[in-house]
């Protein structure tokens, strides 16, 4: 049977990016688990992405993945096309008076460092978020009292039809770890605003952010970051701890001993182990505190 990528390649003769079939994703996701992408597309540039979307037949789903630091891809993989923006989308361009452009594929940490070198404050929080800007825009990533939404002026991207869209901060519909931007928009970059600041002062902030993280989070483990959103006025990690889940294990998945809102792949875990562990934590927390934890990690794809 002809693969989806072969069918799409024939329907898109002018495509310049890389389109490949049945690509494993696990090695590029933080949890190191999950099935294959039915087709994987890395656009050559914005025009290529627009062309691809404008020719993509209705009914074929697509999913964008960033650096996979907030994703659990199920073991049966991702149907349709998985789109990953690479180097052509990773430009960072500091501007005047604290303005900064960042492409969706630019790593958050690089944005923090380049802003520092340009004497721009307000982006130090990105030094501790191990994703890329596209994921930060989608998740309203935040740390140390600052969220992406505090910095965003305008977001640029393409919709399912391949038309360019520009969304203001208000149109991104930001709330805690969430954006309600129109479904299907692929962000390609954002104009953000910080403030002119002394380089050494920014460096001290970044050092503090990194040191705090290394002491309090399993930053070198196979994890998806905070598993559940903090319920209003409460800490998810505390509720999980009080429910007796510290160190709880299912298969190769374990609740971190260091930070109970982190789930770990401690070796040989499947995505099903990790999801089952998360659901068990939710069940126990509901039983002990009455609180229903909401997943922060995006669980996508189909079960094996
Ligand atoms: C050790 C660790 C620590 C973490 N600490 C923090 C923290 O302090 N604060 C915090 O907020 N998060 C934290 N996270 C979670 C994660 O890093 C953030 O949510 C990050 O913003 C996700 O970016 P990503 O590139 O990895 O996105 P992915 O995980 O690849 O994707 C996340 C979501 O964004 C969507 N997305 C990605 N790129 C695009 C795009 N170009 N256009 C449209 N949608 C897109 C995806 O479809 C998916 O729904 C942590 C994770 C880890 C592993």
C-alpha cells in the first residue's frame, strides 16, 4: 500500500522540505517513549509550509511537535502528518528598546541567553524551560513569576488553509498554561517585548533560575515536566504527596521522589505505563483531597 508521505509527495510536486514515512519520534521527545509518526514533515521555510498546508487534503490530521518537553505520544503513534519546524524557523533577532523576535523553533534557553547578550531583560525565565518558542506560545510557558503571555506582542503563523495569520496577545486567549488561539494554527514566531537591562543583572537572574531548577527538579531525567496544572490556590505536587504517591511506580514509570508533580521514565517505560501512572495519581488525589487534577502534559496519538 502506498504510504501517506508518498501520496502527499505526488500531490505536492513543488514541496522542498523533508517528508518521510513512519518516523520514530521517541528519541526526540523528553520521555523517550511513544509510537511513530505516520508521516513526518520538516518544512524548508515559511513558503514551503504554506504550500504544504494549502495542498493538504481535508481529513488528513496534522500535529505540530516542538522539543517534546510537554508531550506524551501514545504507543500507537501519531496518525496523519507530524510537522516539526527546524533550523529555518529558529532565528532570534533582538531589536530596539527591549523588543525581540523569536522563531518558533528557537530554544527558550537560547532566547534567554541572546536577550541577555543584547542587554534585554524580561526573558530570564526562559532559561529554565526546556522547550522551544512554538511550545511556549502554545502552552503559555512560565516560570519564576513570568509567563510567555507577559512578553508576547504578536504571534505569526499559518492556518490549515495555508494562509498567514497574525494574532495579537489578546487573540492568543492566554490563561494559565493555555492559549485558546484558533485550532490548527501553526506558530512560526513571535514579536515579544522585554526591557533594556544591564547584561550582568540579566546574567545573575539567569544563574539564579538555573540553580533553583537544578536543586528542585529532575532536569536530567526522562520526564515531561509538570504533569498536572496547579489547581487554583493549591500546589499539585503537595496534593500528590499527601495522597502518598511519592515514588509510586507502574512498569517503568515512576512519580519523581524529588518533585512529585514530575513523572519519570526510569527505564523501559511505555507511554501506556506513564499515562496509567498519571491516572492512578489523579484517582488517589481525588480520593484523599476531592481535587480533580487536570493534565498539563499534552497526551496525543493513539494507544497501541
Ligand atoms: C524538566 C522540565 C522542566 C519544565 N519546566 C517548565 C516550566 O518551568 N514552566 C513551563 O511552563 N513548562 C515547563 N516544562 C514543560 C515544557 O518545557 C513547556 O511546556 C514548553 O513550552 C514546551 O515546549 P516544546 O517545544 O517542548 O513543546 P512540545 O512539548 O513539543 O509541544 C507542546 C504543545 O505545544 C504545541 N506546539 C509546539 N510547537 C508549536 C507550534 N510551532 N505551533 C503550534 N503549536 C505548537 C504542540 O502541538 C503541543 O500541543 C518543563 C518540562 C521539562 C521536561
